[in-house]
């Protein structure tokens, strides 16, 4: 029991501080071949050509990667195919630098003996947990980095509409030091611009982005000029592609109000860009009130508010679907173990029950934006080439007031 307590103590510190002691935490680059197949699984066999031909519109998810083998997404995935109709690429992973933007994170090293002992103990008591705790994957880092996020967005974007095709672009690093928040987000923004360019080249009609940056520092801040440069480049790119619809979430910052008035001390990317073909989405409740967590875009930003609370979202296969409430219960179980009142069995059972869930309930402007993308895609499909971006945006704005 002594070594198990040590493992638990290690895991608690990891969960709270976000540092596993693994050197380095894997970001999918340069993985050994047998590990790479875990982070970037081979597409499950399906009729790739028929699926591609059924997609009447393509929506790009620019986020943390998407589980392209998920049962509810499989037939929506729009692969690039070779002459034999087999997939050779799907979107792009700007973190792993490959054509498979999967949310799963491989473990480059196996130095974390305590964490691995912890996983062994859980699997020993609850064998069905083994798919969720594959030691070739950095399963704890997957949880801490919200690697599930892109898959949940993709589920809301397609929402059972079989003729919506999906592309994905992974731009959020799972392993950067979050104490250097500004530089971390600069890297995301640089990848975001590259992802937008590649998505347009790949034929995306709608590009969905979450809000990656909120900047409130003074002009002497050391990355000020870089932020201004990125904003200018992204704004120019969006405006130069008027036949593409860009959708960005307003972000979650406890009701922060922002506008596209070129106040350089308050820069929001991409949500702060003003363009006719960029739609910024805030969250509201089903009763119509603005969600307390939602940022509030104001004129001249092209924006609307859409239901973003209690969203039923899918989750990547074989990834622990712990939400905040589950995490609190989980930590309570660990505390009980520390004083000898709990066992591996009860914790294993808790994790297994959480892992079995086919969905999670989510809150946030990202999920509102994904639902808006679904509404826009359906309208685009129904109207065909006759409809303009302006008409789509106007119609969705009007319908959002009635939902």
C-alpha cells in the first residue's frame, strides 16, 4: 500500500499543478513508430469515396484535434484520398506536423514510474479501464490539456446532418508551460493563421475558431508589435476571402465587453476582428439571458448570442470524460484513500463510470459557436449557390432571437 500512496500523492500534485514530471510531456513530435500509432490512429475502414461525395459543405474545426474514428463523426470526415480511394491526409496537425489531427497524445518517454504504477493499480482493480489508461498515451496530459474539446465541437457542428463534411486543424499545444501565457498564445495564433490558409486551400466553406487571445496590456509590453502584426494579417486574410464564412466564439471571461474599435490596449483574437464574413458568437441561456460567463461583443463587431449552456457533447473514444463535478468527486476519493478509508477499487469504478459516458454536458461560447456553424451549414446546403454569406449571417441572426 505504501507505493500506491506515493503514486496517488504524485498524481494529486500533477492534477493540481499540471506538471507530470515526464520529460518532456509529449506534443506528438518525433514519436517512435509504435507510439505514433496511438497518438494518430489509422482511420477505421469505411467507404471514404462515398462519404466524400455525400458532403455538400465542408466545415473546418480549428482547435485541439478531432477523433476522426468516433462513431458519430466517422462518415462526416472528409479525407484527402489517393488513387485507390484510401486516406492520405485529413486537415493538418500543426503541433505534430502531420496529416492526422488526432486529440490523443502519445507518451514519448516512460520516466514517470509513479504515474505508471498508479495506472497499473487502477487497471488491476478495474480491467475495463484499460482502454482509457493505455500507458503508451499520456492520458493525464490529455485530460489536463482539454484535448477532448475539438471532438465535442465537431459533434455539435454536424449534429446528425449527414451532408456536412468535416476538416480539422490542430493548433493548441498540449504541453506548453502555461505560466508563460502570452507566448503560449502567440504560438497558437501563429498556427491559427496557418490553419485558416490551409483550410481555405482544402476547400473549407465555414471555418470555426474558438477565442484564443484577450490582450489588455500597454503598448510597451514586449509582444505588443507581434500581436498587432498577427491581428492585421488575420484580418486581411478574412476580408480577402468574402465567400468563406468565419465563425469565432466570443470567449469566456465573466461578461467582459469588447468591440472592434481599434483600441490597441484591448485586443481580442480572432473575436475582435471586424469583417462582414466573420461572425462572433456569445452564449446565452435557453431563457434568452446572456450567460454570466460569456464575453459580450459589441458594435461594430458582427455578432449574435446563441444557446451555449447545458450542451450535450460527444467525447473522444477511450479518453477519460471527467468533468469538473467528476473531478471534485475523484479528488475526494483520493483524500479518503490517504487516510485509509478508500481503495483502488472504488476509484477505478468511479473512473470507469465516467469513462463509459458517451457524452458530457458542456458550457461555453465555443459550443454556442459550433451550434451556429451547424445552423449556417444547413442553411447553406438548403439554399445552394444562390445564397450569399451576408444572407446566411442575417438569417441565422434573426433565427437566434427566436430560439
